[in-house]
């Protein structure tokens, strides 16, 4: 849950391509790599390279198909739930 910036390039300084909506079900991902700890917008967290495993709407109204790779930053206080099918 929450709004997450999605970068299509695996580069910390790359532009944000999409922003997720605050979906009640959250964002389903497989973590491909845990990259580094960092501070963004005065929040400590970690950078992850992930594979989005289900489709979702983003803030510009586009429908993002599942099984795409994105670079994301998750603040340490972001709730994360570990579910496996």
C-alpha cells in the first residue's frame, strides 16, 4: 500500500516513469535484487530492483502489465507483507 515511484531504468538518478496508486491490495512483486540503503525525501530506506507480478493502474491512468522490471525505493517504515503462492 502507498504510492511508489517506478523507474524503468536500473539507475538511481533516472526519471520516475510511473507512480502507483494507493491500492488497497498493495503491489505484488518479486524482489530480484536488494541494492543499497539510502535516504530519499528525508526518509531512510532501501532501493530494490523488482519484477511486478500483477497488472495495476498508475497515477497517469495507464494500465501497467505484469512481469515488468522496475527500480523502486521503499522507506523503512513502509509496511511489507511476505506472501507466497
